[in-house]
């Protein structure tokens, strides 16, 4: 069985714009507040099917 690719978020690079959250068809991403900043977070990694729709949605390329 092959493992599904999951998005990896570069937290320091993420601006917290929320475009990846909006692009995720399964709603597996959310924005988390850390201090005075927001960043994307994969909250349901087991449910994520690895479609990577979030990848092109990120304007700062914080998702790989």
C-alpha cells in the first residue's frame, strides 16, 4: 500500500492568508493563531487524501 502525500506547511513562511483553507475540498486545513500571527495547520492528516489543491492556492509557496 502506498502512502498518500500530505501537504507540509512552512510555518515561518506562511502569512495566514487562508487561501489554502478555502481551496481544500475536504476542509482538512484551518488557520491557527500563535502569538500575534496566524498560520495554516493540517488538522485532519488522516482524512487528507493528498489532492494537494492547497499547493497552488498558496501565494507565498509555504506549502510543499
